[in-house]
């Protein structure tokens, strides 16, 4: 409760100068003086905002529970030490920097620090206003790593009539983290939806996002892609193919959050979901212009929404087509009640999950004042229908502000002045349901039914080939391609054996054509440590050994099966989000195609199958131009098993299979690369090109 409802607050650096931080913080703190003791500290003494001040914290009659530091950096240490000696439990650090020794002393005393380099904290429920700027009370909880972006979000929320329930600027997060600030919003009664801006993601973030979603509080996330994941070294193709936003999107799917690109988009979608999350993606479009309806339909499809044909529409005004989009044409002008009648047909018909109202409605009263009261009454009826049915209605009004527009917003209908913002917000809102179900959906489809009983939350049956026996942490791995093949015992590789002499290569029982690989090299192609398409393995061995020196080499059969598709399947341990798994178009051009799908590990068969469906290469897997479909069951099994392996083996940093050749008769990996967590040893095999 230190940063939400402290019993007493002291603003150190309080000022009577409106241009200074100390003035804003003092003025904000005093708004809660009927709930808590507020003390103003100014080393010059005198009055601030007509309130007496003290020169030091030691002059106060009590130890302030929370101290706001609004002093120059060179004075921070002395103020902190004085406050800790008095028994202060929390600090809000406004200055842009704070000495590590000062932070250590705060931690050692059992106190907490918000910031430094933050804009403060605000809580509408407890009249706590220790931040720069003005806030309109409302239902949006804001947690922001950038104070100014947070203020922009708060301002947009005020303009939208949404308002802010709680605002936390976490700054540098040297102590209190964004994840902690988010968890504080779980029981926060005023908060209905949460907006987050982050530039980095630390431990506990997934838990916080998931708990908010479980509490029925949708989370809208804004980031610029500068997470710690973006700074991780790319040790393989898998690392090079994964961007920070890929990881953030995977985390959003797992936790049920939705990512947006701008502060305005965050507030737009928050405004929609505050009134109700669409049950699905089907949208009914109601316009009073054929052109505006068509534009809305195109935008809806682009936003991932479906514009279904309406099968059983009755009750529309005479002459109005029942096709979706519905064009009222002149029926709206003839009788404004027709807008509400058409909305009622859509929300009660059971064929759509949301409704977009686009066009002139909201402008009648502004342009023709005698129609204002009627238009406002129709707006109230539309709001009532949305509440009664639970089908969200969003409106695009050509008039930016009118009595009807205000009535719609007051009644729970999100209103925007442009159709792209309306449809974009609705598309993002509809993603909440899909995100919540990601990775947890029921098994379905012919391929998934085969796997349904193999991997469940409680673990697979004993001896199930879908799960590697190497998942047990007690089984250590060894460097080298042969050891990687052994560790990945759930993957089918071509037949192979070790060779250390030309005679062993000549006596091979394998069938040509062959591939010869230097077992110990991590990146064989770059060092000439792999040759393919061989018919004379002994000669190839002599040539390679002469260049690379003695050691263990691997002689392997080439995979020459027809009708195969090359993929990459990888898994890695991300610093911020933990284990992840990736699948995509593979081979030597994997980084060129960048056709990948990524999820947090481990994944269920349902999620693995959904990853494949996101690939542009999926038509090749299902059979392209008369080619037979590949074995999707076996492919899904490998993805799932690899995800479990990386999730259960913290000693492994990265695993890559590339290329993986998938055909009608199963999956064969012809390259394996394993990187240990300490990055000191690497197991690998290199590409085998048929």
C-alpha cells in the first residue's frame, strides 16, 4: 500500500514556483490531504501553496511513510539517509539518476523505491496524486516505462471519456518493477482495463499479464521493440530469425494481452473493451452511405475481422438491403429511429459479435438543431441495446462532437471521428478472445486428434515417442553432432556413424550418396567442414582431414526422398521471456525468407498446429500443384517435443534443426545445432543439401 494509499507523504523539494517539479508534486499531494498527512519540505523554509513547510524531514512530527524526492541529484543521498533513519518505507525518485549505493541502502533498510527517472504515481481510488500533470479519474490503469508516453496515454484517455484509475511511471525500475506495478492492479477495483508501455521486459511480466487477464482486466501493450531480447546475440539461424517484437507477440498470445503500435491505438482499443470484449470476429456494418459501408468492410477484413453474409435478417426498414454492410441510404433521414431499429436487428440476430455504425449519425442535431433531442434519444436506445445484448457497438461519426456523440460515449459506445480508428480498435479488441485461447484450445482436426492423448498438462504416457527421454536434467549432453543426434532422440536423422580413418569411411555399410561432416565444428559450412552428394567417402575423408586435421568425422546417408519440404525448427532460451520455439521455411535461405512462427515454450499440439497454419509455406505442406501432403502429425510432434526439451533443460540455450525435410512419410532432420547455456560449448551438425 506504500505507493497506492500511504498514511503520510512528504514532498522534499516542494516549491511555490509553478515551473518546478516541486510545485506540481506539492499541489498534487495536497489534493489527498483529507485522507493522509501531507508534509512539504523546502530547505529555504517559508510557505508553499499557502501551506507551511519544514526545512528537513527531521523537523516533522512523524516519520513520513512515503517520501517524494524532487531535489537535485547531488542532494538525494542525504535526503534518503535522513528518511531511512526516521523509518520511511517508500520513495518516489523523480531525478533521472541515483547512485547505486543509495539504492542499496534503501533495499538494505527494507524500503522500496519507485524510479528513479520517473514522473510519479497517481491513484484515483485513494486521492494519491504524486505526479506531473492532470488526471481525469476513470477506469484505465496505466503503467509506463516512459513517463511522458504515460502522460500522453492519460491525456488521450481523458479526451475519450475513459479516464485513468491508476498511473505508475516506473522509470529505471532499479527496485519496483513494471511487473509489480501491474500485479497491484489485479485487485484494484477502479481499474477495468490496463494500458502498458514498456521498452524492456523483465522477470515476472508474463505472470502479471496473465493474472490481469484472469481477473477480467484486458491488457493493451505498447512497445517499440527495444526489449532485452533484441540485444541477445544471434548464435544461429534461429536467433537471427527472432525479433524482439516476435517474442513480445508470443508473450501476448500466451498471456492474453494485445499489442498495439501507438498511444492512440492503445486508448482506442481500451475504450472498446471497457464496454465489452467481442465474443468473436464477426462484425455487422451499418452505414447510411454505400461508400462508407464498403470502406468499413474493406478495413474490417484488413483488421482480421469477418464481414459475414446475413442469413436471417428481418425487421429492417422497407427498401433497405439485408446484405452486410447494411446501407440505410435515405431511411435514416426519413426516421432517425431506423438507426436504432437496424442496430437491434444486428445485435439480436446472433450472426455478428460486434456492430460498426458509420456515417452521418451524430451530425443531425449539430446541423439541424430541431433534431437534436430525437437523435440523442436514438443514441440512448443504441447504447441500451449494446448493454442488453452484450454485443459491442462502435461508432464512426462524421461530427467530432455533438450532443448525440456525447450521449453515445456516456452510454458505453466508443466513438471515433475516423473509420480507420473505429475498425482498428475493434479488430484489436476481437483479438483478446483469440489471444486468451492461444496454446490452450481443445484438440481438433484429423491431425490433432492423433496427438490428443500424447501431451497433456500432466505429462505423456510412459515411453511415449512424442517426448524425449533426454528432457530429464540429469542426463548431460556432450559436444558434437553425433551427441546432438543422441540427445534429440525424438527426431529422425539419416543413418550415420563416426569415422576417424579413410579405411573406416571406405568400409561403411551406408548407402550412397553420402554427406561427410566434421563432428566438432559448430559452423561447418564456413570452415569447409561438410561435403554432400559423395560417392567416394574415403577420398572425401582424406581431403577434409588434410585441411582440418585429425578428429571424429561423421559419415551420413543423404535424404533423397521425393516430395519433401525444407523447414527450420528451433528453440532458444530468451533472457526476458524464457524458452521459445520457432518453426519456419528452412534451408540455406531461411534468413532470406523469414517465414516463421514463434511461441513461448512448451506448446501443445494445438498451438504447434496453429504455428504451421501461420506460415506462408503451409500450402506446400498440404500439397502444392499435385504434390502429396506431408506428414503434419509427425511434424507437429517434433515441434511439441522440441518445445518441451528447451523448457525442461535450463542447461541448454539454443537448439536448432535446419533443414528439416518433411515428406509424406515423416520428418528427417539433416542438421542439428545445440548451444549450451554458458555458450562455452557447442554441439552441431551442418546442412546437408540433397
